[in-house]
């Protein structure tokens, strides 16, 4: 691929600029549609764009770049398509509706900084293992750590994709109304999709580590904290306990994040 920039510092500025332009464009579209939810399906695609921009901008080891681009493209596009299908026809997410009601006429500017630009910044920070590994020329061939990272990514992808599919099928069954999904992967963790997402980023980090970019460890740490404590498990379970009577018992016997055998009651 090409040689648009000369070093990593210029690469990071380039990807930051690309994300800024995209987020501003998405924000403008959200104002016209009165729907800030359009930012959610972009999350996965944003990483795909950053990765391909990085690969096009700087030279690097071909085998590692091909592997990483395949990994992030499969993950990011599947996630975006899943969220797009899930949200289609449901209007603006309740979180953004609550923000809109709270801030009134100021919501447009509030959403720019606290939704769109914030997500762009998080996306850029978390993408650092990808950017570092894609811009590394050495080692030229794949090593043990690359394959360990790819294995962790694959396991995480299965947890996320299969978990999402099982939840979709459960919700589509009228007999599931008011019940708790505790079969399949959901028997071993209350959030297999979130666990799988985090595990994939640890996989990306290990591939970056194979190039010496161990400093990018903050990326999987940030992603894990977001999924476990901020926008994932904690946020979702605030309301689900009240909506599903059997959920408290499910919590008592099932790990929240890391899969494990159910505890006996």
C-alpha cells in the first residue's frame, strides 16, 4: 500500500483528522434526522476506516497487515450491521431521548461534544494497537504472539457473534417475554457478547505487542472498563432487573463477564 505519511506521529494526526470529519458529518445528519442513534452503528465501521487509512498511509509488514485488516473488517462490519438491523425502525434510542428532553434547545451542541466527538476520541484511542501494528515494518513475518493474538480474537468473535445471534433468536420468540435467557453461551456469562468484544481487543493488543507496541495496553483496558463498568454491563443491568423477575436469581448463579460454570443455588 501507499506511503502517504512519513511516521507514526503524522499517521495519528491523519487518522484523528479523518475521524473528526466523519463525526462532524454524522452529527450534521443526526440534526436533520433528529436521531443521535445513528452514531451507534458507526462504532465498528469507524475502526475499519481507521485501519484501512493506516494501512494505506504507511508501509508495513504485509502478512501482519493482511491478517489485521481481515480481523478488524470482519469484526467491525458485522457489529455495525448487527446494530443497524437492531435499531432500524425503532426511532431514537431512549438514552438520547432522555438527553434531548433534559437539554432542550442546547441538545444539538451537547450531543456534538458528549456523543459524537467523545465517541470519536474513544475510537481513536482504542484503535492504537491497530495503528501501531499496521505501521510496523518489523518483524516482517508472523510469530507465535501474532497467532496467539489471532486466536484470542477468534474466540472473542465467536462469543460476540454467537451471543448476539442467540439473544436475537430469544427476543424473537413470543414465549420468551418476561423470561431470562440462560441457555447457550448465556448459561456461562450474563454478557457473552460484551466479553467477546473485550477479548477481541486483547487479541489486537497481542498482535501489536508482537511488533513491540506494548504501550498500547491502555486500549484493551479502556475497552474492557467501558464494556464492564460504563456503557455495557452496568448500564444494561440497571433496568433489566426490574423488567425480568428471574434476573436476580440469574445474577446470583452466573458470572457477569468472564464465562464460568453456573454457581449452584
